[in-house]
C-alpha cells in the first residue's frame, strides 16, 4: 500500500472509531508529513483523498476538519437490474425516500438500468440482484446494497417483509369473518410469490394473473359466489383492474390490497390495506449504504420498514400526503 493511502486509511479508521469527532481539526500537511515521515506532497495528497471521500472539508486559511456529516460518496446510482415496465409507478416513492435523505447531504441521486462505466465517488443501490454487476462492484470496491427484493447474493439488503405483511393482511380478513380467501398477483414477480405463499400455506386459493388476464380470471372466480368471501390483490395496477368485475358482481366480497404505490393507498377507503411505505424503505437504503461505506466489514443484515394493516376507511388521512 502506498504511503499516502496508509495515511488515508489510518485517518478513516480514526474518524469511524470516534477518535476524531465531527468538527475536529486535522493536522496540516507539514505536521502530517512529520508524523508519518513522508513528503509534504504525499501528506497533501492524503488530505485531498480524504476531502474527495467526503470525510474532510477544507476551510480557507483555516485548515482541514472532520465533516459534521461524513459524505462517503458524492452521488448514488439506483440501478434496476431487471425489467421494470413502469418504474415511475412503483419506484417513484422509493426513489423519493432515497433522494430526500441524500438531499440533506448534498448528494445527487440518479436511476438507471445499467451500471455506470465509472462509480468513483459513488454508492450503488441495486433494485434486484445481478451476479455480474455485484462482481464488478466488488472489484471496484464500490459500496452497494440491494433493495426491494429479497437478497441472495448480497450481504446488505433493505426489503419489505412480504411474508409477514401478507400473513397479517390475511389474518385481518379472517378476523372479520372471511373463510374463503383468494389471492391474485403476478407470480412471475418474486415479491408476489413471497406474499402468495402466506396464503397458499394455509390453504387459500392463489391465482397467477397479469394486467391482461386479471379481469377474466376474476369473473370466473366470482361465478362461484359460494367459494369466495374475500379477495386480496397485489400489484401497482392490478387492484384497479379488478374493481370493475368485483363491484359489478355486487357480491359481499371483502377486498384486501397491498400499498405498492401511493395510488393503491387510496383504495384504503373501502379495502383492507397492507400499508408499507416504500418511501421509508428508501430512507433505510440510504442509511444502510452509508453504514456499508463507513464500514466495509459491516455484518450481513436485512432491514425492513414497519407496516400496518388498516381496515376499510381507518387509514389516517394525513398519511396520504406523506407517501
């Protein structure tokens, strides 16, 4: 390891370990050169590196100080590793959660479908997992986390606890008298499969649908009214596409939906709503990415935002504006 890099790593450890607190003044390049027995050019390069890393700020005619809020990267790249038909519909709330936290630190956030050619001074959030991208990020020593979906290849993950959310929604419907509950979702999506398993495991009927097939499939289900008294639908647009057939049947079928985005949340006026805030998941992702950047040896972990199950019409109105 080069001399300047040794100085950088030592001071980084001291900042992370609390030996150098936010606002503390660092030795100048002359003092560092003497302390580490290097040239002033090497010492200055170390200070430049610490400044570029966002840990130190230079003050004109005053010196170098530990930043009050360490900035381990200057931008965040949110990379969607799989096909996303309408990222604005469901990723928007998540992106806003990341962006809101990043803005306070002066960090830019961009969303793309491919890993940038350079991730220098960047942190990366992977929506989904891609083995080749992960290997490349590790090769570059770029801090990264995975989000939204369950992690299998990455060590640090922020995701909705879909099995727990689905089980709680199902329990709420059952407590209201529902005995024959049907789940409809796009089972090609891993999150939908996780939620579906909570229903399938207790004997409920699970149906694989898409935007094109949900109306026809639901009409077929509703033709057997004695076999359904509750319906749960998961997806950004699927709940809305189910409404005409459900309301047109005039059957007393209870409805449960998952708040995949802010639009679905408005169905809480007349449906059981599983409310998990993707905005909060974005905030958690930003915080975890910072922890990984500060400590590359951070132990494997999974973090999830809180969730609530609201019976029809009980979701606090003020939450609509915060989604």
